[in-house]
C-alpha cells in the first residue's frame, strides 16, 4: 500500500526506470507478446468455428 501512496503523492515517477534494459530481455518480451497474440487469435478462431457447427 505504501507504493500506491508514493505514486499518488508523486514521489515515484514510473517512467524514471527503464524496466527492460538489456537487448535479451527486449527480445524475450517481444517473443512472448507475439506468441500471446497468436494464441489469442487461435482461440478466437476455434470459438467461432465451434459456434458455426
């Protein structure tokens, strides 16, 4: 709860910190995001197909 108070009062600037500093971390995050998008599309397509049957 203390962190929320600090954010509320402006004592913490969320954009001060680079959460993804290394190239490897950026690449892993990109792959995770891409795979998540593919999985969502696949699930939506399957749901649509099942509803049409």
